[in-house]
């Protein structure tokens, strides 16, 4: 046993791939997983207090520090209850894109509502600003279990409204706004779609990447999900039933009944939203070898059936968080190109 509460390094890695799942994965990912990712335990297998104390130690191998410059600044902005939300704001180079006002893109990280921060998506946010010419705000909403589940939505909503209300200060066009999120962040963006529609706030695009769309915290076993992919990839790479169960246990460690009663049902399960009409254009992205693949695509179909424009793309042979692995996977680099192209089009920079 090591000092951080994990087992000593096993000879075949901490979480060897399930043979049946491995057959379906892209060989390039399998190689990277075996040679790099599996050399340390997953974050849910480490005492949470250790991850909180030293998040850099347990960060994914794709996380690289982003140095702050005149164009990249961190700050804190107020949430509904006065909590100061950490954000990082990326401005495009005025020598290339002019002084603005620019379009605005808000990013919401993944991590099962438990992990994440301003590190995992930093390169992605910087690349959007550099390649598309948008002001990008990366939002580090509050995490469970220290915060109750509703706070992630309050923080995310507050950040979006703060940006629009301070459009002159940050040099953005408040009517040219898009959002994106991976996994839990995709779930948050799905909720924000509905909140923006109800508040009359125009969104150009919501990029929902490998989104969680159901209340998985209620499942006792994988087959409790109505979607086949949840059972098929219950032993999936990077995201599996063990990790999902850990996240579910973290969502409501206190005041579950009170919190559930105080928020709309669709905050827990976007698929249960009462009204799908009038939502913004959506880019729905899934990974073939991902337990939440089918529920994400089901959410996208509901948006499309209600009349919104939806582009679907399933990245073959990929696991849940593949988009971070741009140094190793062509599919991840293609993901970046696909998102940049979609943002260029909706923000009017496709010329």
C-alpha cells in the first residue's frame, strides 16, 4: 500500500482493459492506455482528500500548464449565493482578429461533477481563441460532494450571465454566444440550453460532447439504465460502472431529498426536460465505446425531433474522454477540427 492509499504498482497496470472491450477500441488508444494512462490509478480509486490536496499529481497526462499572458487571465466572478467562481478568460490576438467585440464561447469541464478544473480543457480553450477568434471563458463550477449538486448549475448559469452583462469589459458580442462541455459538462450545457431558451437568451450553438443525460445516481446496477451501451461498456476504458457508481455516491452525501425537491427534474436528467421546442442549434458528439453513448444520442434526437438543427457525430473506436488525447489520437485532433469548424460557422467566421 502506498502513502496515498492506493495499491503498489501492479505488473499489468492498475486497470487492465477488459478483453471484450479492447477488441472494439482503436489500437492507437489501446497502445496509449497501456503505455501511459494505466501506469497510475484512476482518480476515483484514490482517497478524495488526496486528490483535493494535490490535484496536479493526479491529473491526466494530457494536462499541461497554461501560462497567463495579456490575453489569458484568471479571475473570480460571483455566483448566485456570493461564491466566487474561478474562471479563466482567453482573448484572441487583436493583431489577427481585431479589437472586437468578439463572439463568446463558454466551456464547462467534465469530471463526473466531482473532478476537474481549469487544467484539463486549457489547451482546447486556448486553441479555440487562437483558431476561431472567440473570447473563451473556462468555468470551474463547484464540485460534489463538498457542494450540493445544484451549485454546479447555479455557477454555470451565473458565469454565462456575468459574461453577457459585462460584454463591454471583456469585448464580446452578447448576442453571439456558444457553449460546450464534456461529459458532466455536456450535461450542464444541455441544462443551460433550456435555461437560456426560457430566459430569452440567444445561443448560437451548444456542443455536447459525450454528455451524461440521465440520473445515473439512482442505478443499483448497469442494467438499470434503459440504454444498451451502459451495459455493453460497463467495463469500459476510462469510464465504467465502478467509476460511475463512485460519482453517483458523491452527488448526494447530504440533503438529498431537500436538493432534489428544490431543483427542476431535468437538472438531474436532461432527457426528462418538459419542453424541447425552441432550443439552440446543437452539435451532439459521442464515443463508440462509451457507456453513456446511447443516452447522449437519445437527448440529441429529442432536440432534433422538436425542430432544432442537430449535427451528430460518433467517433469510432473511442472511449469516453478521448478528446483530451490530441497528442496521441487522430480522432481527438479531428474532434478539435470539427468543433472549430462548427464554431466558425455559427459565429460567422467561416469565410
